[in-house]
């Protein structure tokens, strides 16, 4: 998920389609099919790549963080094409809007990365907790702009985490650290990245429902696709993900032309 305008436009176009539009004719290998299969074929393309990449001997930390990138893919599929008037509306008094929830995701991604990297690098004599002045704060995070711009900031934060922590040595996986008031290890903290994104993806989904946003069948399929594409990227398959995105944009164009 590059966040390129062409790919995001193709995803948003497919996500807008519901049962009737997905049932319209589309041709696969010169044989009759439907628009729905244009999406499912792309999902199958991504699955084929993921199975191959996941079988490679990646470090455990990369395999764990690939789950976080899959979680981001699902978030991306949920929100791509979201109308601007849904970004800043709170579902209930005192609850976050989607924009505020995304700010929180970016802040915590950065804080988790600082804390986890510190745990892998600190000396045994160093404090177990990171100094507060090294931690990102909400005031430092720019979440202005439309949904594409904000998703780009989440994407950048995830990429920074993967650069820092994608190759943690096996011996460092059990280094002690803390999460909230709990004594944990680096492996525990790495698994927190995906769980946190999933938690707030569900929060965004609940916010959309409370605001009356209806999820189409097309978006349900798009979310599965972008989730798998995220995991492909998490396993280092950036070139492969770009190739699948190119197929997606071509299929979106063929659907529009039909």
C-alpha cells in the first residue's frame, strides 16, 4: 500500500461498489465473469505471493511485525475513500472522532517503537523505563488533511517501526522491559504493535456505524485484500505488492470502461 493516488483511487472505487455493481459483467482471460471476481482475483494474486514469502526464513521480529502491517492494511481498507464529513464527527459526547483515533495510533506506534528499541539496546545498569522527554506526544503529530493524508502518516510511522525493529537478534527478544505497569519482554512488546492497530481499527468501525456509515460488499473485500497486501509488505515483498497494486489499478480501469 504505497498510498499513491492511483492505487488509493482504485481501492476507493472498488470499495464504493455494492452487490448490484459487483455483479456487473467483467472478463477474465477473455471469459465472462463479474466485477466481484476482479477483486477476488487480485486477492488470490496477493495470497500466492504471501504464501511464498511467509515460507522464507525471516527473523522472528519481522514475522511479528508483518502482523502489524497486515493490521494497517485492514485499517487502510476500512477508511480509504471515507468522505471528509465523517472524519471529525464524534459518535458520542466525549468520544474520539476518526481523526483523533488515527492521531492516537500514530502517537502510540512511535512510543512503542522508542520503548522497544530502548529495551534491545540499553545496558543492564540503565533504567528499565525510557525517559519521558524521548517519547512522542500528541502535540507533535500532524493529522491535518483528508483521510489519504492521515493514512500516509500512519503508513510512515509503521515503516519507521519496521526499519528499527525488523531484525531484532534472537537473544534480544527476551530482554526485559515494561508495558503499562507490567514487567514484560521485547517479544511481548512487538506483538503489541498489531494488537493496538486492530483495537483502534475496530474503534473506527464502531464510530462509522454510530455515524450511519454503511459498509458495502466491495469494501469488505477490499479490506481483506489490503490486509493481505500489508502482510506481503511486512515480509519484505514491497516489489511484489507494487505489482499486485498495478494489477488492481488496471482491473479498476477495465471495470470503469466496461
